[in-house]
C-alpha cells in the first residue's frame, strides 16, 4: 500500500474526513472534481461560477486535533523544556525527538481548526440537477461542501520502521503544552530520516475535507385511481455525503 493510501485510509477511519494529498495542496469549499480511491482531483469551483447557490458557514470556536497511528509514535523532550504534567525541567540540549516504531505511521496535530460548511443545500442541489440535465455534470463528480482550515499543522508520515524526527532550538524553550502543531517559530528540523512527509508548524493548511454527490433515489408512489390502486416508480435526487467506505 502506498504512503498516500495508508495516510488517507487512517485519517478517514479515525477522523471521518477525507485527507487532502499532499496535505499542503490547495483545496477550496465548492471545488468540484472526482475521487479516485480517496484522492481528490479538482476540475472547477462551482461557487466561482455560481456564487449565489450556496454560502459557507464557519464554526465560531476553533479546536485542536490530534491523531497518531496506534502504538507508533513516542515523543521525547531532549531540551530544557518543562513537561506540564510534572513541571520538571528536563536537562539536555534544547529539542524534541519523535520516534516511530512502525513503518507507514501517521502523526497529525492541528491547532486552531475551523470548519467551513456549505448551507442552503436545496438551492445547490437544484443547480447541480440543472447542470446534470444539460450535460454539464458527469455522474462521477463530487463537490467539496466541508473543509477544515487549521492555523498550525504538524503532519509527519513515515515510510520505514524506526523513523525519527528531531527538532532543535537555538534558545531555551519552555513549552506551554505538549502539542507540536505550532512549534515551527521556535524549532527547526534537524533530522527527518525515513519520513515521506514532514510538515512542522505549517500555517493555514486545509488538510481535511468532505464531499457530497448527486444520487438518484427510487421510491414507490401509490395513487388511488377509482376503483383500483395504481403504483409507479418515481425518482428524485439527493445530495448526500460520500463516505470512504463507499469508494
């Protein structure tokens, strides 16, 4: 399994979002494209063409996100850093070491995550149906309706066993917490052996998203036509979330 596939599979399972690949690739709410496995390829942005069909709503309160591959990552403070749980000063050179026991491991931390989600989906659905009926919307197209924008992200993906990342600081650092998402201003990457992706404290990423697709729903409609009951099959469209398990 490729590094990308493993990363996207783990994120989908644990966080219930699709993972943007690469994590720092641009993706916008309203983007329309196709999903191959879990990899999204953008074709165009619907809101750029039709800005009145839907409006995004932002969550009011930022949150933090943490996810590590189970039983994989260990974090060692190798600098003059205060560990909050003990308030004990660890004596050594300033730095942090993240070691991964297993290959293909994922380390994901986000600080200041805000969700954007499209509203007025009925209007959006009608526009997509119109495009579909006029031959301008292929059956396999999906639209990005939810994105997670993160102020600071640390995302590390390894490709070998015993991979490690070492972050060093030139100054004495006292860590206010153990989250590494926003350390880039204080630390520099000294070593990132056997890592496929190593983004530390990256600003303003959109690494997570959800998509919806237009889907036909068949249902039976029964009418009373005196003196008989008459049934017929009708169809309508739904704009439903596409889950990773459906791919």
